[in-house]
C-alpha cells in the first residue's frame, strides 16, 4: 500500500495534491466535474475585506506555454464569502485554505480574524503581491521589512497556520523566505506569477488593459522548481514548502516535490484540463507503486540527497 498522506503544520492532508488560488473558484464550481473531496486541499480564490470588482477588460491573454492575467483579485469580500459561499463547502471532505489579501496590514488582519471561527478553513495563504497603500504603493512581498511586519502582525492575532505565497519578482527569494521564517510563518508557498506583458502587433499596444499581468502555466515550471530547490536547500529543515507554478502533469508535480515541496498546487492547468488535479494525483500514486515507494515523504527533497 502507498501512503499519500502528509502532515503539515499539525494538520493531516489525505494527499499532497491541492489546487491553486484563482484557478479553482471556491471549490464549489468543480463539484460538477469531479468529487472535490478527492483533493488534499482547496486553496480558495483570493478573499479581501471588502468586495472588489477587479480590473478593466481585457484582463486575460494567452501566451506561448501559458497565460497572462490581470484579474485584479475580483471577489465578493469576506462577509459574503462566509454567508453565501462557506455554507456550500462545509460538507466537502477536504481541507480549505483561504487565500487572503489586503491593501494594508490592518485589512489582512481583519480578513484572517473574520475567518478564525470558520472551522472548514484550516489555514491562511497570504497573497503578498499586493500594493500597500499606506506605504506609497510598495508591494508587500517586494520589501523584506514590510513583509516581516505583515507576517508578525497577523501571527499575533490568529490561531490557525499562516502560509506566505512568495513573489518570484525579487532578486533572491531566499531573503524573503528567511524573513517569513523569522517572523513566524508556518509554511511557504512558491511561487506566485511572474510579471509579464504581451503586445498586440495589430493594435500596436499591450493586450491587457493594465499593460502587465501575471504569467503562469507551463512556461514558469523551471523557475518554480529552481526557487523551491534554493529555498529547501537553505531552510528545508525549518519550514515546509508548498510548490506551485507550471504544474500540468504528475511529472511536473514530482519535480516540485523532489526539489523540496511537501505538497503541490495545480493552477493554470485547471483552465485547459479540469481533471488535471486528479490526473496528477493518480500519476503520483502510480509512480510510487512502480518505484516501490511506500510513503510519499520519501520523495520530498530527494533531488538534494542524490547529489
């Protein structure tokens, strides 16, 4: 028998295959396609303090081996999430992790506090690729001092585990991982989207209304694997890593795991193959049987041990 379960931040997940924020709604929509309870966890679409309409259109454009998006974190706000969406996920037999964001430290804290009494939400994933309006618009995840302050402020006010989704748009992601660890984070999620642009040569202007957007999809797989490897090499004994970025197949997922991820998130692949998470899960299980690996934990960071 193969054991696919993983225990992270004192929570047992039935398997290491999660779905990434912004690519899977709130877990309700996919129920028409497959049993969401088969997943290790669902990371919700971003939740803010107040409702957000998002950016102007067009805000999604295809690119070679991926896509650019500038949705602008459209969502109904934490109050409506709790009253209208939460009752629809309470019965699902999997864990939910709330992706949260704000325009100030106070907003992040308020969203997390509002979710503390929702038992189905077992942890928070901080989206720190947002501008801090009180600090002149600096992105939380691009300044180690601002990031450290944010993590510390939230940790003081919550009981549930706190994961930080790091931005790849920095010089050295290890510097930001270190700050998160020192500030009390319980886990790291690597990586968020990369900043990119696509220009329409017929219209002679950028395709996105916001000009730039977040690049995701297969194109960013090697970057995500490299950053996970670097962070695991430096801090793998101190904090668990959740891998996300470019995963379309079980082979992609195993690259993340062997680089050091304790679990993975399937993201953009959900758009072109809604069954991708299930295929990834089945592929990992099949690989373990073929290789005679009984426990999933044996695969975590194995690329470092085989050097």
